[in-house]
């Protein structure tokens, strides 16, 4: 059975455009990411709409607040029916643990599927200079595995990390079901925009990413469905070749 690793970021500013893209891409991609921009424009209604259609949603709101607030938000995300949601690992172990526990309890008591909870490590737009500005005098290659270990110990199902850190995350956390979701992925020849630590879809998956997140190279393509299908086909060919080695 094939697993579609492509998550398309619906990073648009209105619900009409989002619906248009969703209908063009559904059945081709594995999941749809809804982040701050679209959630602010459309609210939870569009999330419910996509979930009720049988497609999956990664709710990318990067929760970061006091533990009780993030735990409550996690319960509401669970009730929305999302497949994945995230929070910031720098919120600390108590925030992550309380969210994981509250989500598990709510899902069990209400008979709901439990979403995967993943922790953001270092944003793909950040580099050592960015981290130094906010008091982290560490290179991403050192900080990311430390945050991944903290997320693992705090009950997270995985992390969000740049393609450049996948290998060191896999060495730092060797739990087989610990997932890595990788933004900052750009097909060969695509503009990197404001991303700094990027790689191609093929390289990200070969390095060990469970899911890759692609936005503008698909959304801005003349034919978004065709652009998405090219990525899916490339990844399926690589998976088939790896299986025969």
C-alpha cells in the first residue's frame, strides 16, 4: 500500500481560492496544510469541510502559550478532526506533556481519532544569525536534535524540521514511529523565497522525511494538480526503487 507523503500548504488569503485549490488537488496529494493565513481568513469551517470530505488536514498553527491554554487548543483541534497539529517545542516539556495527555484523554472519552502532535524545532526561515538574535547561541544543527529529544521525551509523535536536519534528528531519536515533517522543500529549479535551509522533495524523503510540505511551487504553477502529481510520481518511483534494492 502506497503512502502519499506530500502535504500541500494552502497558504492563500481567502476561502474561495482555498476551495478551488482543494478541489483541483484532492485525490492527488496526501494531506492539506492550513496555517495562520488561511485559518485567520476562513476559521475552523474550512477545516471541517475538508475533513468531512474524507481528506486529511495538518493544522499548522504552531501553538505556543501557557500549558493549560495549549492543551485546551489541542483538544479543540482534536474535535475538528485534524490528522496532525503542531506546537512549538521551545514551549517546554510541561506544555507538550499536558497537551499530549489532554488530547489522548479527550479522544478516548469522546470516541475520536487521536491526531498526531508534532513539535516545531527551528523554522526553515531561520539560520544561526536569526537564532542568535533571540538568545540561542547555537547552530540549527545543534539545537534541532536537542529539541527533538525534548519533544520525544515529552510525548510528541514527531517534529517539524528542515530537510538539512533530518539525518541528525534520526540519530538523536531512534524511535521507529517518531515522524519527521519537513517544510522548506522545493522542486529542482523552484525559487526558495524566504526559506533558507531547503532541499528537493526526493532528497528530503531519501534523508528520512515521513512527510514533505510544499506550497508555492504547486500553488503558483500554471497547473497545480500537474505540479503536485509530478512530485508524487517522483517519490513513488524512488520508493519503488528503494524497495527493490
